[in-house]
C-alpha cells in the first residue's frame, strides 16, 4: 500500500549541467520499511558508492534508535533510564531534544514518550479487546516530554520515573532521510530523491531538465487514486494516514495513530500531508497534525508557514473534507486532483 509515490519517468542520461548525468537507483529494507534512493551523477560508480554510504548511515540510525532492537541505544535508555542518566550518542541526544521541542510546539500532539500506550494497544490487538478506561488512564501519567531529562555536559538522558519509554517511530525515519541527504551532498550529488517507505520523501534539487520532482499523494478512499501531486525541490513531504495500517480488535478497526493526551486512537482524520525544509520536521508535523484534527492543524501550519493537504473524515465513510494550505510563493506547488471541499 502506497502513501507517496514518484510520478513520471525521468531520463537515464542528460546533457544538462555540462556533462552526462547518469541515474542510479538502489533500495534496501531497513527500519521496518523499504528505503529507496535515486541519484544523478556524472560517474555512475561514484554515485552508487555515495548511495551505499547513505544506506550505511540509515542502518546506523536503526541500530541507534530502534525500540525493537534490544541492543540499540534507545532500548538501553528505555531499560535503564529511570535509574539515572544514560550516555547516548550525540545524534540520539539531539534528536530527543528536537522531539521535546516539537512536543511543546504542538501542544503534546507529538510526543515520543507515547511508548507505553503503543505497547498497551498492541497487546490489546493480540488479546482481542481494547484497553479499559482504567488501564488507559493509569498509563497517562507516564506520557509527556517533561519526563525526559538532559545532561548536556555528559551528553546523557534520564527518564524521570519507572515505566516511561520512548518511541521514535514518528520522527526517526525523517532523521535517517536527512542524514542520507547530507551524505549525498558531501559526495557532490545535487539531484536525488530519498524515500523512507512511502511515508516520507526528500527531494534534492530536481531531475535534469525538470523544475522539480513530482510526488503523488494517495487518495484516502481510492486505493489507486491520486489526491494531489506535489512538486518539490530541496524540500521534504511526509504523509500520516489512518488507512495505511490499523489494529483489528473485536471486529473493529482502530487507527495506529494515538493521541498522547488521551491515550485513544485518532478517529477524526483520514490523512495529513505536510511539506517542510527537512524530513525531521515534515515527519513530526504530519504525525502531530493528524492528532490535532483539521481546525487546530490548519491553524498551526498556517502559523508555521508550512504547506499541507489535510483530509478529515465526514459523517459518512464516503465523505471527506479537504483543506489545502498553499505555499506563499515558489516551491512547493500543490496540485489537488479534486478541489471540491466534500466528496
């Protein structure tokens, strides 16, 4: 199932930029999804080497930030962090600090301490019953970015009480995309596309002879339908969707997107697609705006000046409400395929 997909074939060879640019594509399964990188370079072998170095950085991100790997730095923090400050790599330290900033910015709609709730709902799907109100409210005191304490000089992090756990699922892939882009630039690559599964895409430059990369956003009620086409250059787009996967509990589907403030799955949104200068921001904001709902999400994004396409649920399954937040000028350009407010 796709959320974002690159549109249109691009030429394998181009005489632009004073040389023949060759397109090299690679894909690897990492961080629980398929990452893809396609890049243009004058030398195909050097471009391929740069891409593989970028993939090595993505794998290191998984080894550092995964909460499914027992040996990862994040898993160690979750196990031992309540007992004192745990030294962590600089990249993880800074990403945790950035996560706290996004939590404050979004009124806790984005919160990496949502871990206990995720575990509770995953267990509920296995047991065939949703968490009771009592079970859910008992977990809420464990949620909140204020539970993360930082020691800058020691580059260490502490969890201020037992039971608090961190889940970077809403931001780690964005970080990996940004790091991959940084490595490609270090190798002199100026035109590339990096995708983390189909939920986050970063566009470096543009394909030869074209003004931008064109990314299709899936329509929430049409499996093969396109809601919008986004033209990107040196920007990232991320989509969070309520239809990509869910928990089936007692015959009812529950969104895997949880509101950290209530502990409940989000039921008001179909999808949120957010464009930002980097993938960390687009990843975090697409998650947060999905939780916030149409009105509050639109206010936040207009305040931040971030283009977006928000799709809310109507009274019936066949109804959707679309809000486009256009760019104030230049890139990106959003082309809605259907402009009616309700469909």
